[in-house]
């Protein structure tokens, strides 16, 4: 309210305020834009290795395992949340790129499979595979989604 009274009395103040607003080049950074683009190669490789061999990230918190890795790699082993926050997305994107390269321009088949997990929750799995009549190919799991999330509460 005070700004309106001042701006009506002195149009110069209003023009300056508007110019300041339009010439302001400050921009809100999102979390993904704010973090460095080049990550720690060791942490990226560690994340990929844990995913490939199906080792849960919480195993990094077991002191004996963490000490073993630090002793023989000479690297700091991150907290379990670091791979999930910083490296899971790029690892996922790399796998999707690899799947796209494998499939290329080939004909494909797609399947949606409904299943339940160990907690009896219904899940839908999206699978894709190259369609060839003479040799079976490996299907790739592209997505796994909870079907009835409203029932989780």
C-alpha cells in the first residue's frame, strides 16, 4: 500500500522500480541445475556396480563393509543417500540409452505384467524386447509402478 502512495506522488520512483524488476537477471536455480554437472566418477561407478549386482545401498552403512571398501579402494565411501540423490538418475539414463542402442530400429514387442511384491502390493512391469522369430532375445524392464498407491495409507 505504501508503494502505491509513493508511486502516485512520484512517477519517477514507479518507473525505476519497474525497470529494476524487468532488468533483474537473477534466476531461481533448481536443485538439479545447482549441483555440478561432472560428478565423482568413483561414486558413479560404485552406484552402477551396486545396482548391477543387486546390493542394496543401505549395505554401505555396515562398518565392516564400508571399511573394507575404503581400505582397498583408497576412496571415501559415500552415505547411502548420496548415490540415490546424485547418481541414480544418470545411471538410469545411461541404461535407457544402452537399451535404445541395442534395440535401434528393430521391431519390438512390449508387455505389461501385473504382479505382487513381498508386501502383497500390486505392481505393473513394463517390458520391451527386440522381436525376432528365430532367436530369443533378452527383455528389458523399463518401468515398475505401484498400481493402487491410494491403498498404501
